[in-house]
C-alpha cells in the first residue's frame, strides 16, 4: 500500500457510498442495509488485514473481538433500556444507548482482550498461532453460550437502535453514513500507520524477522501492537453490527465468523487497504443473489476462493490492478 | 585504542552440534578487522553469536566494555552493532526509501550522507528492493546498516556473488568508510581486497581462532595453510 495506490482504495470506498446513496434515492432500503453490512464487514476485514496482511499474523480468532464489541453494545443498551446498572463493584456503571459512549467501551474491551490473547498467542508461530487464536475465540464463544444473564445460546436483543448525535439512526442511509464514516476514518488511520516507521517495520518483520532484529527492533512488540489495534477495529465493527441487527448472539464469536472475516480479506486482497471491502461486497452480493436460489451458494463462494488463492494471490484488487500496488 | 568488541574463548552450538570451540577476537575502536577462514569454519556463526542470534555456551562477549552475552538480540543491536548479513539482503516488498527508513536511528549518518556514499540509491528511492540489481541491493543493505548509526559495522560476505565492477564499487565504499574512521568487522573471500583495507586479521579454523595479528604480518605460508590461497 502506497499513497500512489490511494486511488483504487478511494474508488472502492466511493463506489460503496454511491451504491448506498443511489439505492436510497431509488427507494431500495434493503440494498442500503446490504451496503451497511459491507461497510461493517469491510471494517472488520480492514482490522484483520492489519494483523494478517501487514503483520503476517494469521489470526483465526478475530470473531472474539468482533463478538466482544457486539456484546458490549448489547449489554450496555439492554441495561440502559431496563435502567439497571451493568456493575456495582468497584463503582456503579449504568448502561447507555449513546453510540459515542458505547464505542470507547467496545474499543477498550476488545483491545484488552486482544492484548491478553495476543501476548499469549504471539509466543507461537505458524499453525500453532492459528490454533491458539482459534482456541481463545472458541473459549469466549462457549462462555457466551453458557452465560444465561445475557441470553446464552439464544442471544440478546435490544429493541431500539442506539443513538448518535444529530442522526436519525432509523433512516437506513443515516446509519450507513455512520458505518461508512467509521470505515473511512479507520482506512485513513491504517494507511498512515502502514506508512509510518512502525508499519514499515511490521511489514519488514513479516518478510525477514532476523534482519529486523539485527536493526534493533523487537518484532514481538510490533506484532502485539498491530494485533491489539487489529482487535480494536474488529471490536468497533462488532459494535456497529450489533446496532445494525439490534441483536447479538454467540454466533458473532464463533469460528465461522472468524473464517468469514478471513474470507473477506483473502478474497479482496491480503495487505490491500480496501481489499476487505471488495471481499465483503462480493460475499454479500453472492449471498443476496444466490442465497434465494440455493442454500448451497457457499459452495460457489468456496470455488471462487480456491480460484483466487490459486491464480490471483493478490485477491480481487490485485487482479484489477495487476502489477500495481493498491 | 580501547577494545570495542571482545570475544574470549567463545563457544556456541546449533542445538546438539557444537560449532564454535573457542573464538578469541578483539577489535579496537576505529579499526578494520578481517575475520577469515575457509568455508564452514565458523565465521558466520561467530557473527551470529556476536549479534546474539545464537546463544553463547561459554566464554565472554563484550561490546563497548559491556557484557552482552545475555542480551536479547534487538538490545545488542541497539547498543550499536550494525550487521550487513550474507544472503538476500533487503526487505524485498519495501521501496528503497522505506528500507532506509525502517531501521534509521538518529546520529551522524543521515539519508543525505548515505546518498553521498551510494549516489545510485538516490535514483532508485521509489523502487521496491526486489527490482534492484544484486549490487544495488548490497549497497542498500550497507546503507540500511549505516543508518542505524552503529558503533561497529559488520559486513558478512558483502561482495559475494556480485559482478567484478560492482565488487570494486562496494570495496571503494568500504575504503571510504574506513577513511571516515568507522570500526568494521569484515568477512570476505578476497584476500587481496582484505589486505588493502584491514588493519588486523583473525583466522578461524574448525570453530577456533588459530591466527591473530596485524594484516601486514599475514605471510603467504599462513594464508596458504589456513585459507588455501
């Protein structure tokens, strides 16, 4: 990713916004909701891409952070609705239905979880890293399943979408705008981060760890920072996803979700800034177009994924840009 | 001159296989020391041990008077050990400018000074390292190590596999660095070039230091006996 390659990234983002606006103007709120899903899943993918694409950390447990962001939102919102405190020890913490109050908590919780999971997982590499991240996410999944206070296996609903200052969050396009803004700001921050010395060292460590160490840089600290930031972005995406559906369930924490986020990244292009948005868009479009035709639409997705991995390792963006860097 | 780098009876092993059996080495501030020996005798292993990439089994390792035998490798590097490793030399997916930026630490060596030494890199700043020629990649590797502002530059086979004209360019740069008073530990196969640039030489054989003296005192018999030339 280079600034000379900013145009394709911006183009994908603008295309997503255009689809939502045109759909809204032509009276297709369902398409706006699909575009919102693309923005949210794209955001989760941008988060994973920070660890996977730039850091070479194949995390199979990002559903943990996505789900935690979602559960934070649902728990705070449901307590706000019932006017009961979330916690009374060590201090009384009330629920809230303000997105701007919920997001920092979601970021903090998913970031702390990523810190703990990352600090332990990053002691391993390769297939062990994949398995350890998966194991942590599954632990949280089973915890959520067996936690009746917040719905257990049935999940947790909150009936009113959380509010955002100055926005009518029930209007699909306005909620889309909030999600798209979160995605756009995150993309800019990730672009700046990957161009910074930190980002360069992260990419360098992915290529040759020993050489980075010989330059006086400790890859563990770099990777842990990237993993935490990556988890926080996934957590924010989870918070938005909870608000989109006004519902969370343990499925958000399951390995299927981790796999889907990884599919967005690989389909769109590993290490390409807007790749996960393209990947999520194709995923959602296939689901929308083929889902009603056959329950087995994911078989086609699998085929597409195999073709991409075999013949276009740069993903859809790499295919579109051929030889250029996006 | 005080010793900048000192190894005393250093032993090291790759797992169960012992590779170093007793390396003695002393390099003074501002000195150029050639570490010589036939292939597989322990030169690169010695460098890896100095860089703390291979644990010491025994002996003493000091840099700038400080015991660094137990330091993690990134901390040892930060004390001022700048390595130009053998083999593939750069971060291939990064541009020249990014390769330089990734390791840079504040000090006398700045990008401008680097480009004075290797003007060719200035013309390639926006290119990815993988598109550079072998010689340019080697210049970039040396430049990257210099930008960490090391107290000691370690060049492990810096001219290996390069065309003669490019080798000459690299040697000219190494002589220029010596002229600027930089301490260098150099490993290379060209005895002729090493004779021209090194103040002192140490020869290792089967993981032991077997000869150590001023380069001028390395006679043909000794060179033939230990280096096969």
